[in-house]
């Protein structure tokens, strides 16, 4: 079935599209280049901004924040972002009691993710948990460390030709630090070898200490100070996190159940198997290393938040292409439904104290609803 017929069958010509005929059959060059993604992203943003005009919430066109791709943020603003992250790492204390490894507020986010991993991956909660998680991180950067710029995301597909040359990883002062030092044979039978594997050598975070983990330790929250390691992997990015992967994941997902399955490569769904590790895993393992390659402690890698900014951007676009039909939740409340569990509902609550607050999942659906969010993507 051609893309046009697929889109028609998914009712992509709903009123929320506000005049753009997304049922067009995008050309191969437009999909490969990202032009198609740019078009649907613009439509999604315009649809969200139109809702603001009709809303009585505290989110307005004047105060809505615009999240931007890293390379679209001016150099001085990127430097300010890095300094705010370092502030969370070095100046703001851990908020969890009775743990000995975590030292900082940045570490506290790692503890939170570790504690919640079994219920917020391959479950009903995946998309909305991570939306609140990275927004809370953004709020800490602003309220505790004075950051005033745009929150960044990483469009992996722009770097599918060479992750090592990305402005995120080029080791300059406006980057998030370099690749790790080259070490011998980092690949496995499942993953191709990356180009680093050792400690970050240049730029921001070369002196950052990872304080605890990994998940395989006898006590994952005990002190285990070590350097930040990266093993950048262009092969993985070029296979699983291209502009094509991102675009087609959005366009080929008729409902939230399949959308979250396609993003995560959930093999329980036959339609999702073609995506392999998919964009979620593809983005994570394009960074890899320690703790970037640790499923439980990956937020201790600073670029985690740019990666999940892109995941949330995909969710934002997908939602806002057909808003009235896409305020839903699907799946159970345990990872891969193990152990067997009930279905999640939008009336369930998400408690991320002491790092953040408590919300009903329903409150997290709308990024321009003012409860608590007020942001769109460029």
C-alpha cells in the first residue's frame, strides 16, 4: 500500500490538519532530506498555536516556549545551557535520602529514572512520563541555575552521516563534549562497534564524574565514581534513527498504541518489528558508552535530555496532526506487561517527588494546556 493510501486509511484528513493535504505521497527525496518531516512539524506547531488562541489557559502565544534543535540555538545560548547543566551537577544537592552514591540534583534525576524504569518503558506510561521528566529537568535548569534560553532537542537524522562530526559531539565549547577515547573492539554480536568507548576527551563534561551505577552493580545506588564514557556510533544512527525513520514512524502510526510501539521497536507488535531497535534505541545507542548505554541509568549521560527531547517532539507532532483523536493512552502499567498488569488510564497519577510534583496523566497530554506545560517545537 502506498503512503497516500495509508494516510487516507488513517483519516489524516481530519479537521485538525487545517488545510494541509498531508495525504500527499511525499517523494523519496523529501522523506530522505527531512523536508516531509519539516512540513508535518510545521503543521503540528500551527495546530497547537491555534488551540492557544481558543483556550483560556495561562499559556499564550506571548509566553509559549519554543524548543529548538541544538544547531539552531546560538553558540552563546548553548554555552549557557551547558553551564546550567554543570550547575545541576556541581552546585545543587541530591534530594533523595538514604542513598550514598548520588551527590547532586543531576544525580537525582538518575535515581528517579532508575526507580521508575520498570513501569515507564514499553508500557502505557512511556510517552507521558518522559514528557514530564524532561520538562521537570528543564524547570530545574531555569529555576535553580538561571537558564533562560531554548530547551534543545537532537534531530538524530541530521547526523546520520557522521555522529562524530555533530555539533553536539564535536568537543568545542558550544558542544556537549566529544566522543570517548578510542578503545579496542566495543561491538557485540548485536551492536556494531562504535568509534570511541573510553572517557570523553574534549569540551564540556570531560571532567564530569559519574557517581553511581551501573545497573549490574551489587548496589546500583552506591558510590562508584568514574569518568563519562561515550562510544559514538554512526552505523546505528544511519540504520535506526534517520530522517526517514522519524518521518515514517509518525506517518505510519494510526493510534497511540502503535505509535509508542513503533518508537520503541516493541517486538510484540508485528508492525513494529521492521523498525529494529527503532528511533528510541537508535538514538540512545548512537551515544552508547557508560552510562549512556545503561537502560536504567542513561539519564546520567547529559545528552539523554536532548535525545528524549526529540522523542517528545515526535510525540508532539503525531498528537497535533490529529489532536481530537490523539488524547489517549494504551497499554499496561508494567514493562512488556511483565508481570501481568492492568491497563493504564489517563486518570492514573504520576508521582515524581522529591524531584518534581504529582500530576494526573491526563494533565500531561497538552503541551500548550498550561497544566503544567507551555511549549511547542520549532
